[in-house]
C-alpha cells in the first residue's frame, strides 16, 4: 500500500487535517499510486494563515543576519538530502534521474543559497535627502507553486519571502506534493520559529482560493497558468492584495541569417525538450529564414531522434513522461488539432505513443513546419515536447512573429554577431532573452510581459517582491542638516562588517 499522509505543517508541527477527501499522487511513468495526501480544506488554510500572522511580528523583528543564519541551515539540509529530493522528483514529476539530480535539485540548492545571500547583503534602508527610506517585510505571504519544476519554483518564492522577514504559507501543487513534504522536514530541522513557515496541500479551488481571499494574507505569489493568474488576480482584488504572477509563455527562438544554424537549432531542441517540454521557459517556436526551413527541420528531427524516451529511473533515459493523464491528453489533443486544422504541417512525431511504451504518460517529440503564427499551435502554450517551426522573410517580420502572441516570458536570438543579436533582442516584448546561448543568471530579474505575468523573481527584485517601502521624513536643523538617529550606509556592507544591513 502506498504511504498515507493525513497532516499539514501548521504552526511548527504536523497538524491533522479535517479533510474528508484524499488526493492520490501518481507515478507518471507507471501510472501507479505513490502516496495519498489530504485534500486540504479552507479550515486548514485558515489555521495556517493565522499561524503565519501570529509569527509575523517576531520574525519580521529578527535581525537579518539571524534570519540568514537559520535559512542557511535550510540550504545545508537540502544539500544533505539532495539524493532523496532527486528520487522524489523522479517519482512524482517523471523527470529522468540525471536531470532530477543536476537541474531540478542542483539548481534549486544554488538558487536557495543565492536568495539567502542576496538578503544578507541587501541595503534595507537609505538616506534620500532628509528622509530615511526603509524596506520592511510585507506581511504574510501565500506562495502557490506548480508541478513542473516544483522544488526550484518553491525555493524561488519561499526563500526570498522568509529572508525578507515575511512569514509564509506554501501551497504546492496537489499533483506533486511529496517534494514539499520533504522540504518541510528540512525546514523543520532548521528550527525556524513556529508559524514562520507553514505548508498546506490541497487543490487550487479550495486551499488556493481560501489563501488568496484570506484577510490575514498580505502577498500572493503564484507560478502557474495564465488562467490561474486571472483567477488569483480577481480573487485578490477584493482585499487589494499584492499579487505577483509568473505565468505561461509561447517563447520564440529566433535564428538570424548569419547564425550557425546547426548549433542554434540543436540548442533550441535541447532547451525545448527539457522536462519533456513542461516548462514556462520552453522555446516552443523556432523562427528560421524561409530558405533554410527544410534544413532546420532536418536538424531538429535528427536532434530529437537522439533522445532516449523511457523509464525515468534508467540512467540512459533523456526524456520521461508527462506528469499526468490530463497533461498527456491535452498535449496529444493539441498535436491532433494542429495536424487537422491546417496552417501547420506535421513532419516529425505525432500523437501516437512512443514505440514499446504501453504504460505511462509518454508523448513522442513532435515537429510542425510551415506553421502559420496565428494557428492554434502557433499561439497557445502546449506545455509538451512540441516544436513549431515558423519561416520568415526579414528581420521585421521575424520580430512581429516573436511579439505576436499574448505572452512575453522568454526568448532567444542567435546571430553570428553579438551586437546584432542584442539589437534584435531589445525589440522583443519579453522579460528574458538569451543571446547566443547566454546562461541563466539567478541574480537577474525574471518575469514576463503581457499575459506572462506581473512582477519579478530572482536576485534583488525577487527579494523586493516581499518588501514594503516606508519613508520617514526627518527633522532638519536651522542650517538644513538632518537631525535624529544615525543612519546606516546605503551600500551593502561586506561580509566582514559586523554592522552590515540588519534591516
């Protein structure tokens, strides 16, 4: 029998849920149950929000260096359990073992450490003329996270929130809650004060809605679909809550006529197939010069054929299953629609199961060519291993295609000249653009334009998402000099400075 969990982490202890219903966590590679968890209730959410509110004053008043020291224990605990985190993510997400270790877990630990150090050296106050401007914790933060890269997107929210001095209620996806239980165990061992961190499993319609509308919740941070973002925005409006949204994307990889086509196409396929295409950053549209489309399609097909699809626990596997039956049905439905409605030509893969895989939510890597940018597959986020190749005739047309969706999250430009690529990247209406394979930078702001979101995560911007700004106008003496308490320096102090910004 799979393990049965009946509790939520509330107020510093595992607390029995009053839920009557159960949620089954399924292994997407075997379609067998991994565990059952409570279908959390509005009462669970209320208890968690009240516990977070009760702990807020004490945690907000804790010096930053002390908060950072406690959160470094969380990072150390993640490092010590890295292997176990990888096993859990392979089991509940379907991520291949190597990818789970190196990216899902490795990048998460690096992100967590970076979040803590960003807060440790942040200038929480500064002098602006005769004013003292201070940045203070925003309050109780409800952090609602998705299933696709769950550990990374969880630490990307809760570590900055906690480091800023907010208290947190975390609602993980009900599809992948097991990593969240493991992370909660790590946080419990770090001895944060009771109520500073709380975790409630449940559906978005019940637990998520209760948190978003709760009068004691001050900030809502969601990563999810654009549909979910609209619902959260509408529900949070009554309470005039601060809402941060990281939503979907229909991201374009633009290959210019002077680029190394082979390298650019293969890099695009590799990025597109990460996590079986289940990422908001996925480059699902490949734009190439019209006279090189056939060559690009051939290169992309060759690259896809080099991927091994199968059991995510097998070290040889590159591509695992989609996360659920619903995800499988959605993605294969898009493939069938793309092939049937016209405006796109199915040239690789298709909706049928990969050969030899009769169990599990597997989808064949698929390519559409000659994709009209206004078709369904050219406009909508498919969230699976589906690449749409779009030919263009000149730079201006290419940029119009890039910007011609409701999304604006991520993109890429490939050129033989960096300055040309940067010039084109400036024309993208997206929050993040990779230039000639530039690597992800956790210190740089991350977020989207248009319906890809509101606000920014990562780096200083990610910390400031959980801070409020207060201005104190100080009295001035007869000569105009400021009188009153000594002000701290505006620049972050170095690690050896005992007076560093303790906010």
